[in-house]
């Protein structure tokens, strides 16, 4: 969907529901499950932010020892902790699908479920995960074991699918649920009493181990996302539009509970008889101490969407959600601390000055720098809350940033500190590039082209002849430059940016990025996977096929006939034959990728939504590419200052995020 008047940066024209939870939007659920059908393996990429990883997490469960736990999520993600969540290790999943539920029977035995009938189990704490055969191909969402020995369990999924085991998950049999609705979650009190909930407001209850299921609709057709037993007869369910309902007769009758909120409720759990915790889509945690009769909301910093909770006792609990977020509470949910590390703001652009020194910009005024190839990213004070969309450096000292609301910033110390320039506009600026150490251009919304000849201190508008959004700009030499934008817009200058002429094409797709390898050869990419190539400095362009329909948001040419592009759904595509063919590279995420830097070999970084920063650990398939690292502009320019390690001049002591959890001191 393209919404011109609501875009605050170049990527906002897509509303990508994958960033939400499986229970927050069921259409996103089904979409996500299909997307991860692509083959993905962790080899070749490492997460640099967030840590331990940034894919959405959909379920968390811990063993009775309160130390051993597993959380699962998108793209086959499995993480394990052995110290109560303070450290997590990624485990290998023998599947390439979204995992939506997990349950630990003890610290060694666990079962995870997911898309396309996936059921996998481990008997050695996750060292090995093996497929469990079931007679179903439905997408599976919820899993629960009950009984004194935890051998009786249920799984629920699409089209009313209910599976039951009585041997600890070794075998599963289908039960007739008397429903065709998508069942999203299940809870069980013992081996006889269970409740399943889902779309269409369906609530199914059983008192005979699932031989018979009674259907009810306490939320009036509104999606019900979670349910929890307090006793064998007392049940609470929660769903969309603020629906909370309670039954004291095992689901025969229901009473709606007024919370005075219309937020979508996402997860629900009772820690002990009387005490419960519930989360909503607005980032609030709701607590009750009277068996769910009354609820009080509590704020959590950054308002995270927490889609799954687990409590080990009345006090200690965990929660997970979007962008790999993992939280812990030690006080019954009144306050939460962060177990995952790194920011979750969108990463809109990355630049590297050499193989070690780089900078990145993103939403909410975020600027980061690294001196060690991204192993550690340091936040830099920028004195703005605007979304920052593009960063460019002339040399190791002089750089510029542009963002929403006409924000322009500049540095003369390699990014250690930033000062504001005067853009004289309030439109969103989407891209910036240097022409000389003093002259630079920026482009943005409503056909905006800006020029500075004062090193970014003061900017003036240049006529563009268009009102379309201009997304990217590159110069090939002192005279020739190209701008790309929405609705197939291509502008070219042959006089150093003094005037711009529209290039006629038959392209209707939005063009989001352009890159040149040298003075003649370049690539442009955009909506629907469109790729273009030029061999005459942008005077003419050839439309090509990239073998993907995903929107491509960034491209880098690394040879006269070679380029790499990234986009939505974690797409990474490469061509080495001038775009005649494109190969899809393995990825470890389905998140939107918005920026790329490639310096050859393993020196490849991508960034995107939710704080995503990934670095390549192996050369790109099929071979290593050697790159000339000189920028394709002004070969006669003055000598440029080489980059050198630096640190932020102002330390950011509070980044506004949820406080990090501190492991307890060992005696």
C-alpha cells in the first residue's frame, strides 16, 4: 500500500505486518508462515543488532528449574537459555518455517510447533531437534501440556485443528473440535480440562480430555488471542477490542470484564490462583490479583508488543515480542528489564569508510558508529527525534545526514558529533550525496532537490520539474548525476546539478535506489522487484528481471556488470552478468532490509526494520568479488582525510529503552 501523506521516510509506503505478532494480526500470521517457506540457514550471516537476534519471537517457556528456557519465532528461530534468560544461544532448527509455540516438559525435553504442520522435539536440551510425524499440514499456533507427569498435551492450528498426545509428544492424534476457525492458542488445567481460542471469537472448552468440545463466543465474534485456567472451573479469555471474559463453570457461561480499553489483548497468563498478567497491542501490561475480575494497566518503556509470557512463580516471569525482544520481571510484572541487547529503531542507512569504521542512521534521531566492523555499535548524540533517512561522507571527517521534516546535520570530526544545518524546507529528505567537500545535494518529498555550497550549513532549493517523491541521488562525475523516484521518475543532470531533465521511460513502478560502479555503469531498483541498468551514465536505462517480486529498497554496484540489492522479506539478490540473471542469496530474516554496504569478500552489511544489522561471515555465492574502493565522483578532487577510530563526544546515558537486566551476583 502506498500512502503519500503518511510517509516519514522512503520505506513507509509499505505497511509490513510481519513486524507484528502472530496473534496481533492473523493475516500477518498466515503471510509470515508462507514467507519463511524459503530456504534459510544461519551460515553466512551474523546478527550485529539486536542481540542475540532480531527476528520476531512468538513463544517462550521455561522448565521448572527457572533457569532452562526456550523461545521460538520467525525464520526457524530457536534460542535457549540456561541461566534464567541472561544469556541466550541460537540452536539449529531442522525447518525453514515460522515457529509459533514451544513447551518444555523438563530441561531436556521440549516440543516446538509451527507452519505447515511442523512439530519438532528434542530430548537433549536442544542439541538435536527432530521431526515428529503428524497427520496434518495445517499451520500450528498453540501448544500446552498438563497433568502431573506432563504427558498429556494439545496442539491447535488452522481450520479448527486439534491434536492430542498422551505419551509426552511422541505421537499425536486428531480430535474433532466442531470448528473450522483458526485456533490460535490453548491452555489446559489437567489431562481433562482444556480451552482453545481463535478467530471469529471462538472459545472451545472440554472437560473430558477433548472427546467433546463445547463452542462459545464470549467476545461477540472478535478474535480471541489467549486463554488461561485459574482452576478447573474458572477460565479467563482475552482478545481484540479490549475483550476480557471470565467463566466460573468451565466455560458454560461467560461474563464480560470491563477494562475501559479497546486495545487488542495479545497474551494472558495466571501466575497463581488470583494473580494474572495480560499484554496488549499498545504496549501495556495489565495485572490482576482477584482472579481476573479487575485489571490495572502498567506502562513499559517503548510500549513493546509482547505476544507471549511465561511465569515460573508469582514473581519471576519472562515475555517476548517483536524485533527479538526478550524481557524479564522479578516483581510479578510491575516492572520489566531487557534481556536482549541493542536498539530496535529502524536502520535506514549505513555507510562504511573502510572495512572497520562505519556509521548508521535510523528512526527517532538515531545515529550509531562503529570502529570494529560492527561488532559494537555506539550511539551518538544527534539532538533530534526526527527519522534520519540517509548518511553520506566525503572523507574520513566530513559527513552529512538528512531526515524527516527537512532535518540536515553535518559533522567535521568523523561522526563523533553532529551539528544542524539550515535546509529552509520542512519536507522529508530521503537521500544525500557529496559532490565536493563543500557541495552536496539532497532529495526528498514533493520533488524536493536541495543544494549546499557551504558544507551543509545552508541549503537552497533547485527546480526539479516534478512533484513526485525523489528517493535517491548519485553523481558519476563533476557534471553528471542521476535522481530516481516514485512512479518511475528518472532525472539527469549534465551541468553539475544546476538543472535536471526528466528521462522518458515506460516505467510505472517506484524507484527507490540507484548506484554507479564508475562513470558509465549503474543500476537502479524499486517496487515489485524491478531492476534497471545503464551503460551511459544514466542517459538511457534497460528494464530487467530480478526473479523476485519483493520491493527492493537498496542497491550497490560492485562491478561494471555486477550489483547486489536488498528489500522486503529479507530479500538479497545478486547479479554478475549485467542483470541478465539474478541469484537469490540465503538470508536469516524475513524483515524489511533497507540499506546495504558491500566492500568485497566478507565485508558486507545490511540494515533494516526493527534495528536489523547483519554482517556477512562468508563470501557471497558463488565467488569472492574484488572491489575498487574509490568513489565514482570527482577523480581530481582534493586529497581526502583518511578515517580513523573515534568515539562519541557526548555519551548517551539514557537511550529511552527498557533498562537492561542485571544478572544476580553469585555467592
